[in-house]
C-alpha cells in the first residue's frame, strides 16, 4: 500500500485531482485539461502514477510543476479541508439546504434559495474576472458563524462582496439603512463594512466593502455613502477596470493567504 489517496477539486468548472499523503500533504496533482501529472517529489513517481491510474485518460506528461511561483507552492501545501479555493458560490447555503431542505410545500419560497441564487449569480460574475488577473474566493467562514460571501483580489485591490437578492424590487439606500421594496429598512451596510473590516484584520491589508444587488429594478441612494460601494450584478465587471493598487505577485501572495482557512480563525 502506498498510503496515497486521490482528492478531486473543482475550480471554474475544471477538475484537478490532488494526490495526498495520509496526513493531508500534497505530493502531486493531475490537471486533466493540460493532460499533465505534476510531481512535487520524484521519489513518489511510481506510487503517484499507480494511484492515479484509474483516473488517467490518454497519454499524459509527467514531471515537476512548470516553474511554480512561491505562492503556488504555498497553496499546494494546504490540506484540502483547509483550502477555501474550491468553495462554490453559496457553498455554506448549499450545504445547509442539502442537510435541511425544508418542507416540500411552502406558501412562500424558501428565502435561503433566493439568497443562494444571488450568491451564485455574483460568484459566477466574479469568477469570470479570472482572466483579467483577479481571484475570487466564496463563502469565506468567519468565527461565530458569519462569513464573507465573496472575496475578490486583483490589481484594483481587495473587495469583500456581500450579495442581496433584489429581483424586481426597488432598493433605497440611506446609509446604513437598506430598504428592499416595501419591507422595513435594515442597517445592512453596517454588516457589509464589518465583514470588510474583519477581512482587513485577517489579511493585514485594506479590504473595501461592496454590496452587490442582484436583479433590482431601481437603486436609489439618498445620501453619500461612507466607504462602501454599491453595484448591481451586471456591473461587477467594472471591478476588472480597476488597477494600480496591487502587483501580480502581491495578488498571488494575498490569494494564497486568503484561501487558507486558518487565516480567518483569528478574526
């Protein structure tokens, strides 16, 4: 027995198979799209190929990772349970719904499903920024059961994005109050800023708060906003136009730090 196991992960719709030791350390990974097995240790070559045998399709290249950066090597040392990068948009909500889907017949739609749809919509839009030098993490857990819906890291800086389902609703903002349709006002912007502040503390870098509204018919801001940015889901691509704040190496280093679950345990 080699003592190795294969753990699949998904990112932007692409599958990568990690080969791990029993203590969780990675020794190799198989990139299906590149048809390449990347070895971190040549000593385990035969064992790695043996355990990956059932998953390999067609001829593959085998060798060390192609000129890895320090940030990439740091990420590979993460135990899969501690790596937040594979989180799907709305990961925490999806797990909650899988565990407790609620009664099959309801007079009103389950608000969790609307919230999940909002996070999926925003998360997919942020993931599309990847080609512009951005990284997005989703459903980042915070102590106490809170979470950052999305964390975007790129040339324009770091952004903690909170989503709000507002389909066919008018949204009125009077900082810190947010009113959705005819509902009572809620001090949502306090939560948005608090999440960004906790992220700033964890990453020791400035994180900008963003409220992303999904599907509103109208957005009315009645007074100047303090620090927070409010955009709709169709405007998220404007983040890719921001630049001049972080160099590519800084983006990679912050992404490597942010995807480690242990980074967030102290906030």
